[in-house]
């Protein structure tokens, strides 16, 4: 599985769990979701670490802080 596929799986999982209201879920479900989110975060951070250059920080100025997507990505625009 490629790094991009792992990031996409994490996005899909997050989109799915956002549909449910947290105050309506039983503690057992919340604990499973918490564990899965921690696992997914670890995977995504490992992907980011693998792409970051040691001599310079990763440029994230063109990313939407809410979604992590490039600005204009939903419109098919790549900014270039």
C-alpha cells in the first residue's frame, strides 16, 4: 500500500466517524474510534516524516487547515 493510499484511508475513516454525534455513541464505540484514530494518526505522521526533507521543513502554506487539502482542490484547481 502506498503512502498516498494510507493517507486516503485515514481521510475516509475520519469522514465516516464525523457523521455520528459523539454524545450519542456508547463508551465502547468511542474507545474503539479513539484507538483507530490514534493508529491512523501514527500512519499519517509516518507518511509525512517520509516526505519531509531533513534540511528544510515541509511547506504547508498552500493547505487548507480544516481539510489538509490544497486550496482549490475541490474545484480541480492546482494553483499553478
